[in-house]
């Protein structure tokens, strides 16, 4: 059952997991005209706390973001165990999650857990000034995808590259 705290949250992001981020971004831009893309590498090296299934996460993921509304996030697992590699292994390429901005990730997580929805992965401190928090909620059985809640960082800094 989906938690009563999720209805009404506006979807601000759609995340897809792929094997080749650059090729997928090129196809998106060509077919939908939704570039340009800013590419970052996410992982424990740039977060204060990063967990996967209750343990410290070690995996790294390439992330491409555009400026669409909702934003498209393209995720390519690079190494280690991550929620993105797990999805790719279990489901193949495609839709992974939708995301909403919330005032308090902790409050949403607490309410979701009361309704039997677990956290698959979470992190905080990924912004340039140590801001930002996220949690991926296990809504797979109810929605066929994951629901992410985010307290956005004030900024992500300069991307690795632009596509």
C-alpha cells in the first residue's frame, strides 16, 4: 500500500537507468530535443553519508541532468553495488524512479516506514556546500518503480562534462 504522505507531491524528476549514458543522452536529445546535459559522478567520494540497503554504499554512478520540467535524470552505474546497478541487473534499461521535492526527507521516510515502505538507498551532503538529502523509497510492488524524495542541494558545482 502506498503511503498517504505521497499523494499530491509534484513529480519534478524522472530517472532512467542505462548502460551507456552518453549514447542515451544523444538519443534523447535527437528524438526529444531535451538537452543539453550536465554530467556528474555520484558516490561516497562526494557525499557526507551514502547508504544502500542499510549499509555504507561503495558504488559510483554517472548522472546526467537536463533542465526539463520534469527533469530527466540519466543514470549509468560505474562500479560497486548501487540501487542503479541492482535495477539494471533485475529489470534492464528503462524507467527507474520518479522524484518529488519535500521539506523533510526524514519526515517522509518516517511516515513511509510506518506504512511499511522501506528505504532502499539514501544520502546527504552531496551539494557543493554539504547541503542536499535524498531517499529512494521501495514502492516497486505498488508502482512498478521507485519513488525518490529530495531536499535539493543549493548547487552541484561544475559538471564533469556537458553533452
